[in-house]
C-alpha cells in the first residue's frame, strides 16, 4: 500500500522580494505571496485528504502558508527542518555584504564545512535536515500504520523552505542534479514523495 509525503515551499516573502539572506529570521509572507498561494490553492494544485497530517517548521511563513492552503487545521512542528542559518549575513543582500571579507571567503569557498560567522555550514545544515526528515518519516510511518487497513489516504503535508526541500531531494536522489540547488522549487510549489512500505520509491513535482 502506498502513502505520500508532500513537501511544499512556503509562499513569497519580503525577503524573497528584496533578495535577502534570511534563513532562520522569522519573516512573514509578502502580499504577493498571499495572493499567489490563494490562486494556486484555488486551482487545486495541492493534495489533500481527510486523514492528512500537517507539519511546519514553526516559522511564520510556513504557518501562514499552511493556513492559506489548508485552513485552520492542526499542525505539528519539526524545527530541524528550518532553513539554513546564515548567521551575521541574515537580513542582508549580496550588495550589502560584498565588501565583507568574511562573506567573500564564505561565498567563494568550495568547502561544505565553511561556516558563516554565527551560522552553520552546508554540511551541518544537511545533517540537520536529514535528521528532521527521518523524524518526519517516523511520524508518517505511525500514521500509515493507523490507516493502512482503512480507505483513508495516509498523507503527510510538510510546509517548509526551498533549501530544506532541496537538501531532502538531493539526499534521496543524489545523481539527478549536479548539486542540491537544482532541486529548489518555486515558492508555493514542491514535490510529492511516493512511499511503499515506508520506502521512498518516486516523486512528482508540482
């Protein structure tokens, strides 16, 4: 019997509009993001089920996105699925940081262990995300066991971040792109993972 995990990137924020580094800063959705999510939801883009279980990262932009798409339904929080921590670079643009030697060292480094001041490295981020994904799979499996003998669809919906989704997808399908960034979906879009007996066997982009 199959089940599904749906990974949705939150809607557009002012951070996106202004092109800021804002990984763990709690930035709300921009009006442009609200309008776009309402449009996509109205077009029936998002999967749903009476038995669906909803997860966010606890940041406002993920909670707002869940509310706009699915209404006031209960959510669980997995903080390990939050976006990367850019440390001292948070809420600044590329242009604002260009003269900062720490920033130049970080952005030009090929070393996945390079840490921005006060933040986390790509390797640390990937490890945290996979830890969060395994927790998600554990909770999803429990839900699957509850509903495997019923007609309800075992569906877990996760509203998270572009970096989070790309790290998960690159972990599951490491050969499909040259790097994790090729997996980043547009805001309000994402992937539906298909599982058989708790094993991820495929995906569909939406």
